[in-house]
C-alpha cells in the first residue's frame, strides 16, 4: 500500500543542509497497523508527513496505493489527500465550528455529496467513534479524549484507505490513551484501513501495531514484526525503547540471588504455550529450583506472550534448558559472557 | 441670565457630530474592504505560512511601513491632489475620507496579519491534509478561526479613526474634532471644546463596548 524507496529529505538552514531522512526503504502492507518509533528529532514526523506530501522528499520515490506520488501536485495531490485521513497530537479541530461541522468539513471541500448525504455520513461517523450526542457541541467544551474522537471521525469522513496518526495519544492520560487505541484497533479491524502511527511510547506500539520501524538520526535502524522487535530487540536504540516497557533486572536483587549460584536465563514464550505451567513442570521433571528475577506476561496486540528472567539452580540446569527449548520456549543465557 | 447651555450652538454641534459619524462610517467601510485582503496577503507570505516568501513579504512590509510612517496630518496634506482626483474635492467630508482610508488601511492590515498569525498552524496543516485549496483554507479556516481577533482589530481601527478624523480640521473637514480645534484652540471657546471632546469620549466608549460585545459573541473557545 505504501512504499518508500531510498527516500531522503534534506532542507536548508542557516547552518547549512540538514538531513532529516536518509536512505529510507520501507514497505507498508494494506490493512496493517504500522508503527514508527524514535526519539524526538529522529525523523518520524517528517517520514509520516511524506505519505500525504505535507513534506516532500528531496530524494527517492514514494508509492501510495500503486501510484508514484513523489512529484504529485495540484488536483492529483488533493485527490490523494482526500484518500488519506490524518489525526494529530493536539487534535487540530476548528474551534469556530461545532463537532458536526468539523466532521463534515472534509466533505464540504470536494462537494461530492449533498447536504443531506453529508448529515447522514456525519451521524454514522459520530456513532462509530462514540460521540452520538455531541454533534452540536463546540470543541472548547470537550475533553481531550473526545476531541481526538472528533479528529478520528473527521479523518474517516472521506472513507480513506490510509489513516495517519501523529502521536495521537501523546497528549492524553493513560486511560484515555487505551480507549483511543482500542478505537483505532477496531477501525483497522472493521474497515480494513491501513494505519500508520508514530509515537515515542513503545507501549502504544505493543498494543495496536502489527509491524514497526525504529528510527534514529533519520535512518531506519531496525524494523519487523512487533513481537520480534519487542521480545528480541537487536539494535541498541530498539533495546532502549523496549526497556522502558520491559524493565530489566534490578541489580540488588540480582546480586542477592548470585549467592545461590545457578544459570541466569531469559525465557520468552509466545501464543498459547503461555498458558502452560512452565515453571512447575520444570521443577518436577528436571528437578531444578527457579528464582524469578523479573517478568512480564502481557499481550502484543492479540498475541499473548510471557518473558521471564530467572535463575535456575540445581544439578540438572542444563537438562532443564534443553527441555525448555524442546517445548518451544526461546531461551537466552544471560550469564555467559 | 443666559445659562451655559444656551451659549452653545447646538445645531452646529449636532451637524459636526453627524459629520464625524459619516466620516467614520464611510472611511471604515473602505478600510475593512481594502485592509482585510491586504492583511491576508501579508500573512500568507509571512514566514512558515502558506505562501511563505521572505522576499515578497519584505517588499510588501516595506510599502506598508512607509505609509504607516507618515504622520496623518502630513498624509492629509500630501494627498490633496489625489483626493481631488478621486472625489472632486479636497475639503469637507469627501476630502477627508481618502486620506483616512489611506492611513487606516495599512494600520488595519497589520492588525489583521497579527490576528491571522494567532490561528494555530496545526489547524491549517490539518486542512491541507484534507486536500483543501489555499482559497478554501483562507475562507473556511483562517478567517472564521481568527474572527474574534479580526473584530477586535476593527474596533481598534475604528477608534484610531476617531483620533485621525479630529485632525481633519486642518483641511476644513468638519466633524467634532474639527470643531474642538476651531472653537477651542483657535477661538478659545473652551466650553465648546469640552462639549465636543465629551461627545468624542462617548463615541469612543460606544465603539469599544460594541466591539467587545461582538468579540465575546463570536468567541467559542
């Protein structure tokens, strides 16, 4: 659906040319939820804005829905933009218009529908985002979560194929963030809309994304399925992002447990095996003792996973490790240098 | 014994009052009509706005600044040939309106530019992302979102005009300010001056109150 081919973006400043993006190659499939993470200034905002050409690439090719849009202008550009919805961190609603007028706004721009059809579409959209009774309210009267819902309804007005989310939940409290992410997941599931979102919170990615790209200094340092990046991050930048969501071993606890000897392992289980009584089976069959150092049992989108760091002590530690591997548990030895 | 009030030529004061209103009303109409587009154009070429162009903006700015730099009373006199060309006379109400417009347009345009700058650029970006044309953005986003600021700008301009119009006395323009200068300054008839100034105060207060009410009505934040 969206293809970045060797995309680069530089712009002139007083201090010379600044490279915002360098050699980006990415492919986003139709119907998937694709995340882009990175620190501030990593280029993710710029990359997102290339998709609807709010920013233009200075190098490379950009393909959206089978068309090369790299040099698109004028009417063609406006048509492209009407197929792509966008929501923003600070909502960007028109304060002088009511909620219904805000949602209808994209529809009034291309004048394809009659007033009655517009009103109908607006009602449907407001119902879908859960704001049915607020059609005549003004944005100033709404909470942050409600404003973002209006933003989402507005972005969906033209029945787009792609939805761009620029840090859509960064200005919301955790509970509201959950609600909005659930709404986005629902929209993706029910309408099949491709969603590209940028965030600096890995937890957002964990909850809704299928695949993710990590950006640093204008380059993609790692990309792939969320489960892979989350559970087995390769690049140091990726590790840093994941670690904010998966705290590592507390050094004091680790020191205390070192006294007991044994092997320190990180176990990762995905999918149904999460529900197996892993540790008790291990103790019984292999006769080892397990001490948990840290752990998390959660979901990546719809995939349950568990990741545990533990210390195995006893004579049969190696046999235990083999048994685990045989049971499709990913074992990482943390104590070997 | 003749009282203070009997000393005053009320018919003349009334005529002056009506003249002032005519001057103000006439000039304000043209100022709003010409100043609004100028202000919009200035804003569009400003840094990081829709048509951002440092050179064009610098040029427009320069021209606007020059007109603003000229003291109004000098503008009145300098414009006399042009005024005669436009209205057939360089004195009276008709003679005052062109210079008032010339002085008021750059003034109002700058205030308009300032009011438009207050509109969150994110909202403009959102409109672009929806595929809006520049005209649609100006008409349906910038102007409605900036409306309270634009109304405040019009109010400030109207009140500044009251000040400017008082100087029209220098060319026999008529109006309350003219009367205040002629009777109060040139003839030392202080009562007349006081009364005309009092009426001007009432006028300015009324304009400000009306302006404030309009701004409040259109503010939906």
